[in-house]
């Protein structure tokens, strides 16, 4: 039997009736744009993540775009981020006219490396107001770390660097809804650590809609007001525009679908962690740990911080393994085959192969295996057997 990489129809068998009833209520109201359904979901999302303010957006990408606009980041500015992420993280920086600055990632978690951020800032001189200037003369305004694959960056290091250099920090929490870890100051949840963050509700994310959707969250009420204006053409009163925004609104239908799914998120995330534990046992008992490096748990021994949006191993002879899994009908994917500093659209930034070696190595040997919550134990055994057949014959 083939093992799918992802299968939303299994989830729909459980959530279908509640989701369809929620959508039917929106149809009954015929209120499709903003209104109570969206604000109720925003409130529920604040309770879920601990965030003070949540502003529903048309996608995770648009949520990030709105945050960068609200931070006043634009032409002449630069934002430090990771090359090992989905394209949107850097694409939004470029779309507001700023320059993405890529620094390398940590070899175990593949999170942005705080030491690499420091090393880059050491190459900057200071503008008259103290803002770091890149060697090309752009003003470094912010750091955008990514909670990759559902595990939360060690944010205290990043926040401390930002504070020393006067930079904003905004978290890409697209893959990490419900993730968190214990700090000396309490439980830190993805999206509620830096002053602002964004989430994605792309259907395959841990909390996924029936189409595109996203959320911008923040701590400061004035910043939240600005985000609300920006998502609605910079309008503060009917047809009165104080700035140029966009149409970044979350649909009421998506808000209804997502709110109906919130009660399941914790058990889905638990199921993903259970699957990760089953993989660890299955690979260990089959003697595969010489061939695979399993995902690290950066905040271990704190349980439950990693939400396994993706389960990504580092695999010896990755491309051969990939072909063998494809032949065996085992779903898999590569996140990400080309780090962003080597994407054609960023060629003008001048990065060369070899510049960010940890990211480049990860792009050559990382492999995502099926991890979705409804995956069965026998399917996990099948995946492990197929990998064992490849390495051990
Ligand atoms: C999914 C994702 C996004 C973009 O979200 P969309 O809702 O698809 O626009 C941004 N960053 C990361 C890391 C993602 O995984």
C-alpha cells in the first residue's frame, strides 16, 4: 500500500460536520467580509496563542507584508533572515523594497544562527542615528527568524542581539501554531515572543483552512490598529485613507472553518509528536541511525515544544533514497531544494554557492517524511521498512 505524504481527507472525516455547519452559518448571514465571524476567530486565536492582538489576513504572506509595512520597512532598508525557509519570508522583504540579508543556520535545528547574525552585524558600520548599515549602505531594521518545521527558535539570543543593535524582531510562525517552550520567565509560545509575528493557514499547515488565510499578531494595541488599517487599504473611516494599504482581509468563510478546527489543534499536534516518537523507535530498532540524522529537539527535555509541521531527516545519499521511496510509493518531499540566497530572483544580491554552507548542505540531504496526525502506526512501519530496504538491503 502506498503511504501518502499528506492526506486531508482523513481529517475531514472528523472535522467535516462542524466545519460545514460553521460555513453554513456564514452563508445564512451572507456576511462574507470581516464582521463577527472574523473578529470571533481573532479572539479565539489570541486565546490559543496567548497573543494580545490578532488581525486576520488573506494569507501568511500578506500578514508578513502588512507587518513589514506597519514597521515602516521599505526601500533603503535591510532585514536579516534565514535562507532556509519557504520563499515568502524573503519574498515579502523584497516586495516592500527592502533587501533580504541571508545569514546561515544552525546545523542541528536549521534555525537562523544567532552567531551568524552577530558576525554579519560586525561587518556593518553605524549610520548617524546608530542604525547598522550593510556594506552596500542599506539600513538594517529588523530580524525575521523562522520557527522552522514547527520548532521554536531560541528567541532570547535573537532578542538580545536585536536590543543591542536597535532592530525590530518579527517571528515567522507560519509553521509553528501551538508550539512553545519553557523559559526562565514562563512558557514562551511561537508568535508571542517578539513584538509581532505571523501565521499561515494554508491547508497543509497544522491549523489549515479551506483555502488561503493568515494571521498577524502583536503586543502593541497601536500596532494592531495600524495592521487593521493596512489590511483594508489604509482606511481609518469609510473611504478615508490615511496611508496606502492593500486588500489583505481574511474571508469570513475561512475564519469560520478555522475556528471550528481550533478545538482539535492540541490533539493533532500531540499526534504529530507521537508519530515522531514512533519514527525514532522504528529507525533505532532497524539500525538506521548511521544513515539518518533525526530532527533535533532544541528545547529538550521540555516536552511538547516541537509541533512537527514537517518531520525532516538528514539522509545519506538523499537523492537515491528519494528515488527508492518514490518507487515504493512512500510519500516524501524536500524542504528546501534551493536555499533562498541562491534563487535566481535574488542573483543581484551577489551570493555565491558556498557562502552559506550549512543551509546548502541541508538542501542536499534533507528529506521530509509523512507526519500528518492521522498517519497510522503501520504506515510509519512501512516507511521505516522502505528506508531499511534501501540502506541495509
Ligand atoms: C507557509 C509559509 C509561509 C506563507 O504562508 P502562506 O499562507 O502560504 O502565504 C511563510 N513562511 C513559512 C515559513 C511558511 O511555511
